[in-house]
């Protein structure tokens, strides 16, 4: 609501996602950290695999719910991690610092409370499962990584709206928070991971779903507003 009201008198309005219902807005994307904008995922894959103690040649699923974590994701994956491994994927699971649950120990399953080298996590990830905060969706889309989003069910549903453009583009899928369980991982995510053609199609779509020029586009908008 604050954004809608503020936009009424603004010289220019920029938004991160297409379809954002603010009158006169232009999609400029999200300004991102330079380390992500310049990330060469293929070129850094071997380094990333060594950092996490995993294999560069094996496909990898990255799961995270933000710095504080996501209880729903944590409980579901600690209950179904073996099914992900059995599908031939490695698993990086960032639980968040506040999660107090027990994390199983298994080869190919890396569990971390917090990860400050998300550039390397992204470099190794072939598919991502995450919440759909605006920064998360912007980063994943900019890097062209197929994703499955589990929106946090709070507020006015903004996290689901954040993911809409990626889902519409075919780069991502969506599962409601209330439906996300270990069984859902077994019946929907594991079959997706095993469907290489589907993952490849999502990867192609993801390559065109995001933007790495958010900073430059915002600067252009500011210059236009100053000129006006």
C-alpha cells in the first residue's frame, strides 16, 4: 500500500517483476550483488564442488529458506533426503540459524545452518527449492537456474506474486506451503529431478526469465527522473 501511494507522486516508478500492479511502473529488475551478476556458474562449478565436498559431475539440488530458515522446508527434506539422493542428485540444505531439528548424516547430503558463499552454492546448483522472497527470486532468475518455489504464507501473498513471472515463463514451479511435505517431495520433486528433459526445458526458460542489469536500469530511471 505504501508503494502504491508513493507511486502517485513519483517522477518515475521501477518494479522488480512484470505484472506488479502499480500504475505507470517500469520493470527494472532487482539490483544484485556484483559477485552474482558476474558469476560464471560453469567456470566455478569445480571450485564450488570442492568447497562443499561434493562431486562436480553429479547434479545438485540446493534447498534454502533464507537466513533464518524455513521450518516447513527443513522438516520435509530431512524426511525425504534419501529419496533425493536415490534419484541421483546431491543435496545442499541450508537450514537457517534458528532451526533446532536433527539433520541426518549421509554421503552426498550437505547440511549447513548458514552459508555466506551463496555464489558457490548457486554455481553448483542444477535445481533449487526455496522460499520466494523478491531478492531470492531475482537472484535465481538472473542466474537462469530452474526452481521450485514454496511461498511463505504470510501477508497478502506477495511471495506467490514474486514467483509468478518465473512460473509463467516455464522456469519455475510452485507448491503451496501447506502442501509441502516429505511425501510431496517424493511424489512431485523427485520425479521432476528424474525427468532430464523437463529440467532442461526449465533451464532454457530460466535463462530468459531474469535480468542481471537491475542496477544499471535503476540508474537510468534515476537519471530520467532528474532530467524531468
